[in-house]
């Protein structure tokens, strides 16, 4: 089964591309890290308890006439996501530190949930599955993917306009902090291209309208399908040992690409 890692930066169009990929003619199953990241911090979960222990009750929805002190289910009041967001998004040291703590709580739980969802897709006989993960590179999940697809915009203004139009509740400062909390999408696009051709890394450019985006997705999927045709996926499905060998080989290739990328970044930094 081909793991397609779908990533980008905030408001560059990942969800829009993911809904195209889940519809005909592609009809691919999607494992959405943002959805899982919400599930693993629902009241009553280990993640929820760890967040409240670290950040305190100020990151919970306040108690009110409609919100009981112990929450609607008795397991605690839900997280006040914008309030928690204000503590973790941004460039200042405190925000960075808080983000690292939150990531340390949420990411391992998300990775576990993803592993089980991918295993279910494999046993259901799917030839490919999309891992929709905003922090694919940062969480080093790209190492497990046969293909990485980055949804990117060349013009940062387009990204900010789309973010402000979609999330009207965000102030300009909130929006800027969120953009700064994620790596530059053009760097992610370059890193994706560094994985090499033959469908290993494909960039979907999304500066224009939705029709152009659909065409970009079609082009990217043709490249992926040419490199990993259906008969190949079926052969791997029927022969699990071969799937393990190919998976290990892919993993090793990806580790080598990441080492090359880390050295390249080090050289760039040394030049500055
Ligand atoms: C801080 C939280 C509560 C804010 O929730 P809110 O509903 O307001 O925003 P949402 O989750 O939709 O995120 C908005 C944007 O920020 C990005 N983002 C979320 N978490 C992070 C993070 N830790 N680092 C960088 N970007 C992030 C998202 O991918 C998205 O593009 C939430 O983002 C969270 O729990 N983040 C930690 C978990 C995480 O890393 N999720 C990303 C996928 S695993
Ligand atoms: N080509 C396009 N033309 C016009 N609007 C677009 C286009 N692509 C995406 N959008 C809009 O831009 C906004 C951001 O897109 P989307 O939600 O898909 O991004 P995202 O990368 O999933 O964001 P996030 O990381 O915040 O979840 C949405 O309102 C979406 O409808």
C-alpha cells in the first residue's frame, strides 16, 4: 500500500486537495492528523489530562449557564482552542516552549492513532492511503511515506488572504503568529522536490483558482500513478513479505534524503 503524505502550511490548501483526493476519480481514504489531534485531547483522555495539568484551567471553555463545571459529559470542560492557540502559536521563546510541550503530549498519541488507521486501510485492501499531516516533515513522518505531496503557494500574500477570509475570528496578529508557527511552505516544496522524481515528491501549486488546482492535482496523481501502478500495489498486497522489504528500502531512501537535506540546510546557515 502506498502511503501518500499530504502536507503544506496553514491555509495553503491541504484540506481542499484532500477533499479532491477523497472524491472520484481518485477516491482515496484519508487519515487526517488534525481530526486525530482533536480526538486524542477530548475530555477524559490522557492527552486532555496532561494539557490541563500543564496549562491550567484557563485553556478550558469557561463554566457558564450552558457549560457545567464538569463539562457536558462529566469528564471535564472541553479545551478552549483559541485560548490554547494563543499560548502556543508565535515566535517568542515562551510560545515555542509551550508549543514543544503541547506537541510532546499530542504528537505521540496522533502517531499511534495513525498507525492503527493505516493498518486498517491496508487490511481493507486499499492500494493507497493519504496521510493528511500539516507537520509531516517536523514530525518526521515523511520517512514512512512512499510519496510526499506538498500543497504550496508561491505568493505569501495569497496564503494570508485565504487564512483571514476563512478564519474571520483571527486578528491580524493571531493570523501572522499562526503562519510563523509553521515552516515556510516554499522551503517545504523544495524539500519535497529533493526527494527526487518518479513520484517520490510532488508539489501541487495553489496560487490560482480551484479549476487550476484540480488540474494540478490531476498532474500530480498521474505522476504518482505512473511510478506506482495498480498492479504493483496489488502484488505487494498479495505478498506481505515483499511489502515489508520494499517498505524498509523506501524508509532507508527517505532517511538518506533527510540527511542530505539537513547537511544542505547546515551549509546554507553557515553561508549567512
Ligand atoms: C493549539 C490548538 C489547540 C489550536 O486549535 P485551533 O482549533 O484554534 O487551530 P487548528 O488546530 O485548526 O490549527 C490551525 C493551524 O495551525 C496548525 N498547527 C496546529 N498545531 C500546530 C503546532 N503544534 N505547530 C505548528 N502549527 C500547528 C494546524 O495545522 C493548522 O494549520 C491545536 O492546533 C493543537 O492542539 N495543536 C497541537 C496539535 C498539533 O500539532 N496538531 C497538528 C497536527 S498533528
Ligand atoms: N485555489 C483556491 N482558490 C480559492 N480559494 C481556495 C483555493 N484553495 C483553497 N482555498 C480556500 O482557502 C482556504 C484555505 O484552504 P484549506 O482549508 O484547504 O487550507 P489548509 O492548508 O487545509 O489549511 P489548515 O492548515 O489551516 O487546515 C479555504 O477557505 C479554502 O476554501
